[in-house]
C-alpha cells in the first residue's frame, strides 16, 4: 500500500425532505448566489424548495450553466460575484453546475491573470468563496470532492483542476429529487460512477485489500441498482443506493494508497470537446477499448474483476470475459451505445485528438506509458 | 435507507515514515501537551521520533494514561492544561490514550460542574482543546471519530461520550510502529475492529446495500489479514491493511443510514468495569451470545453474513453456522477465549451488572428491547 493523506471536510446531508436544511447550513448574514443549469430545478420543485428555505435572506441567482460548463458563461457569474460582493455560492443541480460553481469560487478571487490559467497552466488558487450544494443528479461525485472539469468553447478544450478550497462545505442529497431525471441522465450518471470506481481499481494489484473490496462493493451495488433505477424511477431505496454509490465512487476514499488510471476520462474529455458527446457516453465507449489495449498490464485486476464483481468462475480468458461482461452491462443493462461508430464518428480526427496529449507533454495511465500513438490505437479499438 | 448526516473532518496521514510530519500539522506557536500511556512509545522509538520532530517547540508531556483510561488520572492532566495554558493536545498511543485525551480536551474548559457529568449525565461540552494523534495501536477507530470511553475507579463505571469537538484534527498512522505490539494487543485490536463492523451491520435488512457491502469488505479483510498480522508481525502490507480496516470500521461511514446494535459493547464495558477483562476479550465472549439470544430478530443478516463473509453456501441453519464460524475465527484464527468461564468468571454478579442498565433506564439493541432480564440471559449464554 502506498502512503496517503486523506481529509474530506464536506458535510453530507442525505435523505428525504432534507432541502429545507439549507437555511441552517449557510451563515445567515452571507449574500448568496444560487447557481443552476437549464431550469429543470424549476420544473421538479427544487428551486421552489430552496427559495422558500432561504426566504428573507440576501439571495441572487445565476442560471444557464451548461452541461460541460463553459468558461465563457462562468466568467459572467464571476463578474456578478465581484460586483455584488457575493459571500456564498449555492450550487443547485448536478455535476456540471457544481463544477462550474467551483470555478466561479476560485476565479472570483484570482487576480494573477486570466482564471483559465488555473486549468491550462495549473495555477494554484489561494482563496475561494465557500460553496454549498443541493445535488439533483447523482453522477460525478463533485458534491464531495475537490475536482472540477471546465470547457472552453473558443479553444475547444475541456480541462480539469483540483483544489482543497473547493470541497463543498455541505452537500444536500435528497434522492426524491432524482425521480424526474431524464433516462439519459440516469444512464450517464450510473456509467460515470461505475467508471470512477474502475479508474481507481482496474490497474494492478497494490496490496490494498480493503480499498479493492470497497471498490468492488460500489461496483456490485451499481450493477444491481443502476438498472433498477431505470426500471423503477420512483423507488426511493433504489435511488438512494445509486446516489450514495455515486458519492462514494469519487470522494477520494477508494483511491487512498493505490495507483490510478484515468485514461478513459482524459480521452473522454477530448471526445466531448471534439464531438459534443455526453461525458457518460464517452466513458462507456472508451473503457472497454482502454482495457483491451492495456490487457497485458491490467490482466490481474481484470481477472479479479471477473471473479469478485462479475462472479465469473470458469472462463478460458477471465480478463476478456470481464471486459465483455462490462460492455454487456453498459449495453444491455443500461441501454447505452458502446461504439463510436454508433454515434456516426469515424477516425478522421483521431490524430488531431492524440496530438493534444503530445502538445501538453501528457502521458496517461497508471504507468504513465500511454502517449499519442497509444491514444490513436485506443480510439480505433472504440470504433 | 434512513436519512443521515455525515461529516468527518479528521486528516488521515497514513504510511511509512509519516511521524515526522507532526511538526507541520501542529500550529508552530501552540503550547503542546503530549499524552501517552505506559511507556511502550519510549521502547519502540515513537516517543523519540515525536520529540525530535517537535524540537524547539513548547512541549509538555503527561504519561501514564491506563488502558481503560481513568477519570482520576485524566483530571490530573486537566489541571496541568489549565495551569500551563496548554493549547494543543497530542495523543501518542492507542485508543485508550486517545479516548483519555478527548476527555482532557473537553474537561479542561468544562466549568458547569464536575466534568464526569459529560459521561454520566450527557452534559454537552461547548469547547475543546484541539487534538492531534499519532496512533500506535489500530483497534478502536478513535483516531477518526467523535467517541471516547472513560472509566471511573471510585464508582466502578465505564461510560462513553460523543462530541464533534473531539474529532482529532489529524491522525498519523504509521503501520511500521505496530511491528512491536504485544500479541494480546493485536488480538484485541482485530477483535475490536471486527465487532465494530458487526455492531453496525448485524441488525436487520435496511435497504442500505452499499453500506452492507462496505461492512462485509472490512470484515473479510480483517478475517484474511488479522491472523496474518499475528503470524507475520513485521509484514508492512499486512499491518497497513489491518490498520486501515480498524479506522474504517468506526469512522462513522458504514453506520450511515442504518440501524445499529451496540449491545455487545455496552455489556462489555460492564465486564471490564467489574472483572478487569480487556475490552477486546469482553467483545469476543459476548458477540456470539448476543447473536444467539437475538437469533430470531437477526436471522436475515446472520444468513447474509454466512453467505457473503463466511462463504457458507449450504447449511441447514445458516444463521447458526455464521455464529459458529465467527466464534471459530475468534478462537482458532485469533487464539482468543470465547467463554467467560475460561476467565474463571461465574454468574455471581450478573444480576448486579444487569441492574445497572435498569438504573440508567437503558434499553439495548437495534430494537431497544434488551433490558436487565435479557442482559442476564445473554451473560449466561456467554459462560
């Protein structure tokens, strides 16, 4: 097991009827900016619940944060925060709203240049507005981690940053608010959480038995309850199980002391930037391709996945069986496409995508051995 | 799943050679009181490492905190903290040192009466000295939770309190410092962690699938690595796995949104108070007795334990098989006694022990249905 440091300060407030608690979680005197997305929170009653809870408090709002939140949009909120002396950000929505809000939180105080440098040049933010969250879509784990992924339209980029300053101070997760989610968002969310687990698990054995078993625990629960959430959208316990899995998949815990991959995510971000695919869609297409490409190096963990998660006892090639079973889960149980060609995408831009990793001097994977050449090979395997 | 709130602010610093980091984790100007136990930290080099790391800092020390830390001893440290204006407590040791230090932390500022009221009358502390920890014995989970158990010699009591104020700000866990632990402490520690898991798991099905699987993950890892720690005391990865399991067993996570039991612990505390048995010894004797007594109500989870943790596929009475297998684990794999009679204890004081729960108006178990009469029955089953 590798050495690690782990601290997660976010207060999780989980369960039915918990949105009203937002009032006691935000300092009374703070001027709040509520951020949200395309307006689904106005249709499902969440907006109403939040506004009612904060009645009489100084409250501004900023809607219209896109899926794959854009720098261009977020900078307008930054301007608003500076002008109005906002003191607290309340993100009401899914991972995109939350990620965007994390960027607003640090960009508001960033005065050493363009805040985009935090993403493109790994500039370190030194101050952030405090963030609270009402999570309406379980998927990214952003409600309890220090990560955010931001897109920039003008340069066709999608990049990530991390800062302990942007852990939400609290996250309210009421699974009842997930009842009305569109099927596609539920599919994407389950796929995202599942792949988060795999990015931290499916590498090589590292003498971390309890982290392995925790990862397997989340994966098995998503496999059992993910499809149920699609079939029974108003089943509270099913929604609660999926929501908790999504948080646990990327709150840092299962990544303690183990090697991590993240190839699927990093290539996936490019597919979203180039083709506009949903984040979850990119992951489902890429994960099996990454595993096939890296099968020799990942064999032991693929076999462990076969045995402990997929209950495959007898197979000639257990590693291959695990990959097939995972593809089948995405395809049949979640009803998602697993090939780029199904989205009408061909190999035309693969070299251009791969060149970006070269340009950034970025090598991917737990061995840092996947470069531009291998990225093209992986993309071809996903056609 | 039940609603829950979860927040765990402790920073875990885990791994080889991490004790030196204590210097950067404590504010430079703070006057520190280092607390410890019977002096094992002077023999295994931990004392030396801490003192070296804090060289030049204002540092006092208070040794001699007993296993089952005593109110009478701790009040001497409280006096020292008040007199010397101590600003930071550094607990160096196992769960007893840490629990004792948690009491010192709140008692120092408690001026509404005798600090014992925090335990006996559930008085709420409103202020505490910050606590840091260098953990030398994995067992209680106290390094990452808000709980402490304190004994009072004059009244023969052993009581618990909980306050969010006493979460350690950091806990350093260097598994190499566990190499020299006496066999008995390792046995007790593994048993304690295992029973912590069971107190939160072995109740009734509660639609909490990922919490169940996390609990099973810790239990299985302890079953595999606990006996290895006894056989290979200097195997780093084994020690690391056991240490991480101990922390995860009682950092609050697996208890989120589920019913909890704690009968074994609460009767166990009385056995320690009356007979002086080690905490771990009491748990191993009582757990199977509690399960046998509550078998009808716990049947479903006992069967789940049989299938998922003990890999029992075919048994006439799966619940009974799970109990036997657990007893066998304590007895053969950990080498511990599983009967009170093996400690020369008979039923003479059972009524007196049970009467205490009556006197406190305390009912035990996940159904709050275990009273004095049932306590006597459970104790008889453990003879």
